[in-house]
C-alpha cells in the first residue's frame, strides 16, 4: 500500500494567524485544536502529540487568554488565515473535546468564529463517553468526551 498523500503532506509549527509560507488556496484539509482559556499545561495536554511529530513541547510559543472575548478575537484572526490557505471546498476540522473551562459551550464559540471567517458549517461530531475494559485496579475507566467541528470553505463554482 502506498500513501501518496503522506508524502505530500506538510506539518507546520508556526503561529496559525500568520502563515505566509503557505500559498493561498493550496490546502485541502486542516486539522487543529485551539488552546482553551486560562493558562494550562501545554506539555501535559499535548506531550504525546509533540513526541509523535518530533517537537519539544517547551519550544512552543503560546498566547494565553483569560477572557473569552479576547480569545474569540484571536481565533477569528486564525480562522481567517485558515480560510485563506484552504482550497475552495476544503475542510477544517477543529477538535474541541478537551478545551477548558468546560462551562463554555465550545461548539457554539468555535462555530461562531468559523462563520465570521466565511466558513460553512458541515457537522459537529461527538464521541460520547463509554466504559473501557477494567483497569488492573478492577475499576473501569471512562473515555473522555470528545467533540469536533467540521466546516468547509465555500466552493467558488
């Protein structure tokens, strides 16, 4: 089996609101996970992801927000840039299941930012918690609730 897409795929670690090295309309799919509110432990939350792609989690520059409005303004800027680099009809998947604080309706907040940037809503995907096999302690553990928003750039046809 040959994975042609993997050979052409690119991984970028720059700030998402400014990606001049990515040509306009050149990306078919973007998968991302924005930071939540308040300072959080990036290494704890993303250590395995960083390890998988060979990034030192301590080298990642973060901008943290304590206020939802400031966070939304930054995310709207990011979504405008993601819209710029996506091909017409391209998709953006935003994983939101682990965002904090949990009292925020992240599906509504992220969707609002995406719509402001010009995206069309496609789907909200939800993986509900379910019990796993019992751990060595004899107790079963729950899989954390996961959710993702899927939006797309409008087709120009």
